[in-house]
């Protein structure tokens, strides 16, 4: 193990506690005060109550199957190379707030027992959370994904939020399970937002500026959409289209128990339909008033025969 700034660290299968980590930090601190590590192996490592706040990992890093027994902070950490957290277990809260991932980031199969905080995190390449499990809050608000954001087969057991996130290519949530409320947006995506075959037991809110949004063969309890989507063969108990024209959605083979349209052209249609009726009723009322006035004037202008000689 090279305990110099940018040196390699190999702790595979070992335990890393506060004392060992303090020694590594002290040895790897550069003259500018930044902790810099090179190629790191933390595979199958037991890590207890540590903070990687501001650490710069200059080489590839592997935390595969590592176990974080308590909360861990990667706040503002920078991963210059590829990083892997495959099947890693986070027992407590895991903070990656404002972390930067310049290479490929693999969280596939990871287990988050506490809050997973990725707010304002930046991925320059793919972020892969395939088959990850989030037992508590999953916060991706204002995160930026430089390529694909992959959440396929993910299980969200608590609230998940992707509000004001930016995805350069595809956001894929295929076969994801939402056990609690979910906010997918408002966000922007350069490619497709895919939620095909997802399952949602609470309220799912989706608002995205993207070339295509699909939720085919999904089973949703309460869904609120703020953009057109492909809902073919989807079952929805309550669907709210907020400012969306239903004609722009694909409902082929879908089963929707209750549909509500709020705002947009479809909601304005009943109002437009009533306007001609109101105009016709108003015109008819005006005609009645004119006829009544005319008859009244004729009545007052009528002179009895025995007084005809008094007419001027």
C-alpha cells in the first residue's frame, strides 16, 4: 500500500476503522490540503463510520461488496476514474451530495438502508443503479447525468425524487418498483424517459421535457402526467393529465379506471362547447326583449276610434 498523495490503497477483505483511515488521510494529503488517492481496492471491506468528504480518487476505485456499518459521507468527493459500488451495503445514511463522477459509476445491486442522498451530484458518463434497493429516501434532486441514468429493476421502498434533474441521454426506470410517493421531474432528458413495466403503489408524478416518455405495460395506482406519454397496455386506477391533451397520448389496450384532465385543450373543450349555446340563448333573449318593446310601443301608439279626430 502506497501511502502518499495519489498512491494505491489495497484493503480487500479487511476492516477499515477511524484510526486506520486517519493514518491514510494524513499520509495522502497533498500540499494544497486535498486528500488524493490513486487506484483503490475496497472490495469486501468492512468500513465503520468514516467520512470521505472532499477526497479525490485519481484512479479507478472498487467498493464491490463492501459494507458500511454506519453512515458514510462522500460529500463533494471526486472520482476521476471509474468507480464501482456493486452489491455494496450501506446500513446507515449515504451522502454523495455534490459528488463528481468523471468515469463510469456502477451502483448495480447496491443496498441503501438509510437515506441515499445524491442531490447536486454530477455524472459525466453512465450512472448505473440496476437492481439497487433503496429502503429509505432516495434524493436525486438537481443531479446531472452526462449520459444514461439507469434505474432498471430498482426497488424504491420509500420516497424518491428526481426534481430538476438533467439527463443528457436516456432515463430508464423499466420494471422499477415504487412503494411510496415518487417525483420523476420536473426534469429534462435528451433521450427517452422509459418507465415500461413499472409498478407503483402510491402517487407517481411525472413531468419531463424529453423526445419520448413511455410507461407501457405498467401498473399504477395514482399517476399524474404533465407531458404526453405512451401508456399502451397500462393499467391505472386514477390518472390525472395536467395540461396534457389526451389525443397526444397512446392509450392502446390501456385500462384506466378514472381519468381527470386539468388544463390544456381537452379541459377547455366543454367550455368552448357551452359558448355557442350561451350566445344563442343571449340572442333569443334579445329578440324577445325587442318584440316586447315593439308591442308596447304599438299599444301606446294605438288611438281609439272615437278620439281619432284628436290625432295630429
